[in-house]
C-alpha cells in the first residue's frame, strides 16, 4: 500500500521541475556549508561537491540528465543576468582598469594564446583524438562562446561545455594557491588571471577573495571571450592542428 | 529589487538582440554587461534596487554553474577513454594560463593599495 503511494508521489515529482530545482539548491547549500565547515579548503569547492552529490543522486535514481535539466534550468538561466550584473563591480573599478589598460591588454593576448596552445598542444602530444583536441582548445572561455568555437573547428560542443566547467573548477580550486606560488599578489592581477583562465567559475572564486578581484575577473572573462574567438582559429592553423 | 531585475534582464535582452543582429562573436550577456557598464558611466551611479539584485546574484555565482556542471556525466565514456591527455592538458594549461596572465597583469604595477601584508 505504502509502496504504491510512494510510486505515485515519485511519478508526480518526476513530472514537475520542482524536485530537481529543489535538489540543486539543497545540494549547493549543503556543499557550501561543508566548505565553510572545512574552513574554505579549496578541494571542498562548492561547485565540485554539489555536482558530485547530484551526479550520485542521478545515477542512483536512474534519472537521465535531460530530465534533471528540466528542473535545474531555472538556476542555469540566472547565469545570463548574473553576467550582466558584473557591470556594477566593474563600474566601481573602472578608474583602476584604465590605469592598467596596457598591461591588461598584453596579459589578455598572452594569456588567451597560452590557454589555446598549451591545451591543444599537450593533448596532441599525448595522443588525444582530433575531436577531443578541438573541444579542449577553447576551454578557458565562458561556456556559450567555447561551444560556438568548438563547433566551428570540429569539436563536440557538449564535450566542450564539460571541459569548460572542469577548467573553471580547477582554476577555482587551485588558482589562488598557484598565483601565490608564482608571486602574483596584486589584487587586480589575481582577479584578471582567474577570469581569463577560468571564466565565470574563476570569477565566483575571485569574489570570495575580494570585490576588486571579482571585478577584474569579470573583465578578464568578458575580454577573453572576445580574444579567443578572434585568435583561436589562426593559432590552430599555425600549429597545424 | 524587482526594478533591478528588470534592468538586468532588459540589458541581457538588448545584448542578445545585438549579438544576433550584428552576428557578433560574443554572447548576449557579455554584450549586455558592456552596455550596462556604459549606462552606469553615463549616469554616474546605480539605484539601490539594482545593487541589491546584482549583489545577490554575484554572491551566489557558483550555484549557477551547478546544472551545467552535472552535464559532465553526458561525457563519462569519452572522459574515461581519454582521461590521461584530457587531465594533463587541463591541469597544465590552467596552470600556464594563470601564471602567464597573472605575471603580465602584475608586471610593473604599483603595489596593491590594499597592501595584502606585502613588505
């Protein structure tokens, strides 16, 4: 009796966006609490933990990703307005951006080229397949741009989306420590590097370091979307990949 | 607060329309960000409502990447088959990009005004 009741409830929940929307937010709140509990240890990055929790739930319940996304899309949608909102911290920092314009331009071009050459070059050296190399090349730019580029150069857009997210989490987890090791201590430079390398997820991490880091990271993300779109096809042609 | 959300959505919409109409290689929200920055520069300040919504979204930016992140499972088999080149490429490239960009952005910069406990 109870079993059929539960089955009915499951059928109802599986048809509405509520379940996966709620679980996405709950998983993130749990991951964030764990992160705070572990004194913000980088490996307990809330995106990493929340994604792992949700993948476990999807696997255990046999839910296809498409069904999950029906509910989770409401959270996903807010990425657009959030990117627009980056204009506010940037507006407050614009004086500092102008003062560093030349340096930031040089860092952007070199960083964008480094991202593409090192990603594609390393994968090629280690014998990755052509579609995988093409999917890796734009991995430092924000997901919609990276997917568009991948499609044009023979990559797999949805694989690129996964690699973009992994790059973001990697930069978010290890970025601040790595920048400390290579003695990049200037707040603007740290934020800019996180944004160019790890787009929005790096920017989310940069905001935890400080308002200035966040603003420059948002700037780095936006500019690298533009730079990679313009530079990447030429770089791959030069590399013969 | 609602007015702030309306502002963000309007600029995103404008960015999306411009991106498609002019076939720009940059996504709509990024163009929306540039347009809003321009508007804020012209006006000189932002309303409280806009600030509230923007702060709310930006302080939980990580959450917004979770649904796309879960999508990694769609590629479990390719990731498993080519895990070594993919892992090495991601780690090496992320580290190299961070270092190169950070170094060049910092080079010759005045010491950060906030100090960060620097000598």
